[in-house]
C-alpha cells in the first residue's frame, strides 16, 4: 500500500514538475524500506520505464508542449547514458554511492535556490 502511495506522489510530482525518481522514490526506498542505494536506484529505474512518462507526456503533447525532435535526441542520450551510468555504479560501494547521490541532490537544490 505505501509503495503505491510513494509511486503516486512520485508520479504526481513527475508530471507536475518533471521530477520524481531521484527526489522521491530513491530516498523513500532507502529511508522507509531500508533498501541499499543500488537496490533503490535499480528499483526506481525499473518502476519508471513506462508509466511515469507516457501519460504525462501525452498530456503535455496535447497541449503543444513537447518538442519531439528534442525528446528523441534526449531519449537516445538517456538510453546510452543510462547503460553507462548503471555500469559505472555497480562496483561503487553502497555507502559511497549514497553520499554521491546526496551531494548531487544538494548541488541541484543550491542551483535552484541561487539561480532558479
């Protein structure tokens, strides 16, 4: 039940702000469900393969707010980058990966606060 609620929150924020996996799912899986960082990241990616983007993207497309060419190029980069990133992450110890993730979130938050 709570996993559905977490997914609902992440999906709503993803559709509203374009965020979700990194900011909601992964912390929830690590903190609430005591997943390792690796397990949380892999689970988040698997959960978002199709459902997060497709319906939200359709709504944005219907409103004329999707650049298909940009989206396809970004998707190609995600496809290759996702594979490379997952390959690089596997040998990194969980405690270090968790710290890297936290630093990443702090940097993004500061950028938004200062320059956003």
